[in-house]
C-alpha cells in the first residue's frame, strides 16, 4: 500500500471519528431494564436524569422529582411508567412560567383521580381541576405544603407556591374546614400532632375507631410522605426523619 493510499485512509478516519461518540451515546440511552432495581443507585439516577434531559431538550430534572422517581422504583414502578410520567409532566408543566394552567407532573388519574401540581422556583402555579374543593393526598416536595399558605383551591383549580409540590384529590362534601368537606360527626374535630425529633422515629397514640389517619397539615420543614416518613400500622401512627404534622380522619 503506497503512501498516497495510507494518507487517504487516515483522512477518512479522521473525518468520521466524531460520529462514533455520538453513536455510542445514543446506544447508551437506548438501553435500560424495565426493572430499574437491577441497576445500582447511581445508575438509576443517571438513567432517569438522562431520560428527562432527552425529553425536555436538555433541561435538568428537579431534585425532588428525581427523588420521587427513585422512591417509586423501590415501590415497583417500571422504567416505561417513569418515562410516561416524565412525558406527562413536561406536557403539563410548560416552561416553568409564573402562573397558568398545568404544572401537574404525573397527571390526573394515577392515584384514583388525583393530580400533581408543582411550584417551580417558588413561583405560583395554577392547575385546573374542576373541583370545588381539594385535599392534599401526598407532599412530594421538601418544602412544606400548608393549606392557605402554600396551596389552596379557587375557581375550580388548585394553586401552589413557595416550592410546594404535591398530589391532590377532590374533597367531596360541603365546603368549609381545612379539607373542604368530607368530614362528619365527632371525627370532624379529632386530630393528632405527631413529631419526629432529631429525625428519630416516633409513635403517637391514635384512636383506632376513628379509622386510618390522613395528613391535614405539615408543620415541619422536612417532608412528610406517607409510607416513607409517616404511616399507620398495627393501630399506631408513626413519623420519622424529621416529619412533624397534624393528622386527622377523612
């Protein structure tokens, strides 16, 4: 092989070299098992973050949304479900403006007719629901979601601000009270405040005849998430990891 031929081959390889990293990157993104528990925690974070970036044209996934997905992996969510939830979130969330409809990542119907509404960069978001009243089902953000302060209902919509991100559902019944109805009789005034001091697990007395407790108001800066930092088992209400909240009955 003469020098001229070698020079041509070298030039051709040099020109085509940038294609290989791009091809490898696409291949890396394409593979992820449906069961993400097969991956290490760092790889789960990488895969979910990369999927969000791909769907959002390079945007970084919010920290609490990432933490939420990582928690759902442990509860059985598949990678396909996370991808679909990201797509729904980006359709509803827009570009993170200060107000307007949308902002509900996860969409309605996932948890029996609930929606997720999120305040990005502490700005107010308004998520249309068509409900007269709403109740907080689960707080997702590290920032406290407190009715009347960082979330509320008006004109058939849920509003959030101050960094509150949560799942909301319709509160049926007459208006009034923290939950806009759905409470009755002596249960209406029954509530228990339970606190996790120094992030230690704490149990609080709860009258079993009242039924299962629900979160009424988070009082701590640490997030109160059902089955993660608070729960009810064996007739006992418990909190952990700094959660402090007031609980009542539906």
